[in-house]
């Protein structure tokens, strides 16, 4: 199954656009649904795995970068490897601390392309399983899918949304 050129071109443009959004900027729900998203990627996945796949895709996940963005106490965004932001993509794709396990991930996922990995049921499930096996997500193992609101939220809750941003909503 190949994407037609037009769709692939659009996806590339969309990916490039998303990459220009600063990580601290809250993305709109449409932006959170990344390119290539198909609901069928969740077919056959457990509820826990489905939740984790969503967390990986949205980067709303219990890794240092997101937790620090949410101002979780005693959390800084750095990865233990020294890189400045510990995100799901960093761990899955770039982190030197897991370099020796990455081939295993690519093999299970059936692709070395990160966006393709998250756009297929096989790839997304492999990514979720692999990430769980790193032991970096203790919150996830407890079934906690929600994360604390930023502690400063009280000062901004009653102000109107800034232009170009969308408030987080409970799902
Ligand atoms: Zn790292």
C-alpha cells in the first residue's frame, strides 16, 4: 500500500510545519493528530497499550521533557544521556543509552522510519512495548493516563486563551 505522491507531499509539509512549533507551545487537537494517523493502528492493542501509543504520539508522556513542561516538582527536561529534552521520540529514536536495543525495536516495528512506526499498528505497538521495557514510565505501569496540571495554572486559568493556542482539555 503506497501513499500517493500528493498525500505524501502533504504529510511531509505537515510534519515540517509541526516541527516548527516550539515544544512548549500547546498544539491544537488537530495538530496532535500527527500525519499518517489511522484509528486502525489501535486495533488489537490493549487499552493500556492504546493509551501509551497515544502518549507517544502526542508526547504527553511521563518522560522528563513533558513532566518538566508541566512543572512537576523535581523534574528537569534533560535525558540521562545528557541531551536537553527527554521525549518519547528521543528515547525511541535517538537516545544513546538505548542504542544497543534500537535494532530490536526497528525489527519489531518493521520500519526504521519514526513517523511510519507510529502510523502502523505493528509499529506503534512495538514502540509502546519497547518504551515500557525501558522502565522509564513507572506512572504508566500504574495505569495513570493523566498528568498533573502545571502548578502555575491557577494564575492563568481565568485569562483568555492566547491567540494561536488552544487550552488543554480533559479528554
Ligand atoms: Zn537520552
